[in-house]
């Protein structure tokens, strides 16, 4: 019924555009055929600002079936790329695919006035160890304490800074490097990684702290089925993933006239039987 309504008012539009209109206006999901998924996983690239990425990521022009759950990239209206790790949003500063490395910075702390208005209710510490990620080298954890009633030892703190911006959630922030520091009667606290080199004198001002957070840190992504993905590509297919997040495995999307092997990880050419008229 809906298609008929569109067809009567927009007679010259191609069929694919009709379904695109249905998706945009009514939110109906669009599904891709096996061959379209093969083409998408093989050719489509996520692009946003100066960031571009293919397998094992998805997002933007890349369909979900082409990437690993947990590796979704998003692009906002300012051409900023973000990724969510352990329920925290990070800005993607760089992707080094050959080394499986992302350089990321915590989004809520680096945007304007973010340092004095972080999203830490409830406390959302940055956790870089996960099923998909491990922290890179050269970083250290610091803890930001907000509006504390008791002071922090000067040997354990890197600075105490007032929050002067109008509209800030908190009045001041203290930066500590030791995990066992627990000043009393603080409004909030959050632990976040920064480059270890930033500890060497660059956190002596609020501006220095903001710049250290903006530099970000590196995390390495990994997955257990990289060998299977290589076999898929060698067979002429395009790698994707299948299954729930906790147990995803490689799925090989195949081109026309090919089918999956019994384990869905390689493409095999379909051999057609001879027609009766040509059989001898």
C-alpha cells in the first residue's frame, strides 16, 4: 500500500530509491542480498573527516555484517569519528590498520568545557582492557577528583585547578597519579589514561591538562579469527562476521556464482550440471 502511494506520486524514481524513501521516512530496515553484502564488505569504506577504515570496522557506508560488533565507527555533523568502548564514547584521532592500533581520546573530557563537566554519574572510568582491545604502550592512568573538601598530598597530585567556565558542572578539579589516593567528601571522580610523557611537567595548568587529554592514547584491537579471514579473501570472498557479540565468528561473503563452504569461511565456485541436450 505504501509503495503504491509513492509510485503514484513519484513515477520516474527507480525501485531502490522507493525503498530508500521508506527507510528514511518510516524507518523500515533495509536488508542487502548476499551478493550486495559481498560487494559492500569488499568495496565500502567508512569515511569521516580525515579518518577512513575498512575491515574489521563497520559504520557509515559499511554494513553491520561487514564488521565486528564493538568496532562500529560513527560520524557526527562536524565530521568527527567516534567509537564506544566499554560504554564510553571516544574520539578516534587516528587508525593504524597495519599495527591494529587506534589512537583515541575520551570525548566527554575533550570537548568544550568537558573537563569541568564530564559524564561521570554514575562513575564511568575509562577501561581499555576488553574482549576487543588492549591498552597500548606509553600511557598512565590519572584520576580527576572534583570539588573535594579535603586536600590531596602534593606528592600525589599533579595540580589543583579552578573551573572558571560559566555553566561548569564542578567548581574545581584535582589530578592525582596514585590509585590509592582517596580524598574525602569529593563530589565525583573519574580515572582516565593519558600519555606517560604528559606527566613530565605539562600538567601544571588547566590548559596543559586539557591538551594532554586531547593527545589521546593508543589501544590495540584484535580478534581470534584473522587466519580465517585470510582464507576467505584468498578464496575470492569478502570478510564479515556472524553471530552474537560474545561469540562472533568470521563469515565469508561470496560473489555471484560462488557459495560458502561447509564452515561458511571460504567461497567455492558453483558447478552447474550439464543440460540434457548437451549430455553425451
